[in-house]
């Protein structure tokens, strides 16, 4: 097998594993928390910012959704009976919309993190996770140098 074929085979294996794991996480989150994986990502990304808010455009890029899909998702998350986010106009630009994680969203995120960790730990041994993360960081660094 040539080096090019090996790289492609490795890439395909990675994408298959990623898709399977994403599907499993999504299934577990919906079954236990009535939340999708993308909704989890929104809560996680919002919680990681100092002000607990981001422009929808930034969230869209982080989650990997189109503008219309992000808009629909944020409306659902704000309108769900639990109200895990709030959408507000951006101070600097009234045309822009921000999402803010609510107190209820922070609580739900902590509950959801336990499920995500449990699912990942069932799937991977700790040493495998550490090795995979190191490989991905190394690969990402290589891409950014190009």
C-alpha cells in the first residue's frame, strides 16, 4: 500500500469512527436529556466564554451549521420549556444576534457532561483518548503550518 493510500485509509477510518461516536453521543443525549449533540455543543461553547455569550455567527462556525440551521436551533433552544439559552441583540451591532447561556442552561450542561464523559469512557480507554488527542493536535499543527 502506498503512502497516499495509507493516508486515505487512515482518514476514512477516522471519519467512520467520528461519525459512529457522534451518532452514539447524539442517541444517548436525546434518550437521557432530550437534547441533540449540536445543542450540547452550543451550551458547551457558550459556557467556555468569559461572558457566557457568543454571536450566532460565531456559534454557527463552531458547531458547523449553516446560518439558517443555527437560527432554527437557537430558536428551539430558547423556546424549549427549559430555556437553556437567551437570544439578544448585540450591543455593537443591532443587526447581530447573540446567544447567552442561562442559569438553567449551565445546570443542564453539567448534567449532560456526565453522559458525554460516560459515553466517551465506554468507547475509549483513557490511554487511547490521550494518544488520539495528541495525534489530532499534532495533525492540526501540521495543517496550520501549510
